[in-house]
C-alpha cells in the first residue's frame, strides 16, 4: 500500500505544529499509542528535521508527512530526512516536478474550488482543503465536491474530534486533526483523544 492509499484507508491523520523537539517526540509517541498511524509534522524550525530523522529511522514507526513545505530546498531536506509524503500549504509547480522526480507523493493545499481544481490539473493525488472548519466545515467540503466529484480531498484546519464523521460523509478521503488532539492535554490524555478519534473512524466504517 503506497502512502496515498494508506491515508485514504486510515481516514485519519494528526497535524503537529509544535516548536519544542522533545515535546513533539512525546506527542508522536502518545498519538501512535492511541492508534493514529499517520502524522504530519509541520517544519517551521530546522530542528524538526532532526525529529523526523529520529522517527523515520525506527523499525516500527508511524507514516510521517512533512508539512509547511514551500520551497524546493525545504522539500529536498524533508525528503532526505526520510519522510513518506511532502505537504505544501501552497500550489507550486516546482514542488510538483521535484517530488515527481524523487518519487515522493505531494499533497498540495487549497482553500477555494479554483485552487483545488488547479491542484487536480497538476495531477495531485490528494488535495488538502484547509482551513476547513473556518471556511464552512463539512458543508464546505461537500460544496467543493458537488461539481468536482473527480478530485480527492482531505480536510484539515480546526476540526474537532466529534466532527470527523461529518467530514467523511461529506466526501473527504481523510480528516486531519491538530490541536484538538493535544492542546492543554497530558500525554495520557493525548493518547485517549487519539483513541476516541480512531473510534470515530471505525464507527463511520461500520
């Protein structure tokens, strides 16, 4: 199963935007204990690359996506660190060409239907709609897909655990959860939230 297929199969991924190296590692471990197997780590500081290297060097590990990638240099550094997927908050053909040459899946982010269509035309296999909740939530995903059922989207951006099934029913292939999983929470609570999120997905599959 390739990374894109895994995302669609799991239907759930975590998004971590944290500056502290050790805290990031601890949260990744807590999330995986709760059952989340795909984690996007947003690279805002160079130190996060080392976190990714540490995780991807392990024999048993979650699938890691590098988020916040804008330039080719950032993408190459992320790829060299062992990431499974590159995630960009913008649409940029240079990244498309680089990731294609490196045989690394690229997920581009769109906010509007026009941006989503442009990303699809560039043969992006999965398009992240973000910030989904501020733009209208699950209804917004449904509105985007109504005239463009041929595109595959994942949703992220201020989504709550209890809304996971609504996004999946709207047509999102997967849902990304950020601070809903770890804000103001102990490591045990993060594991518990991850477990609850995975149960929401299982409930939808059932």
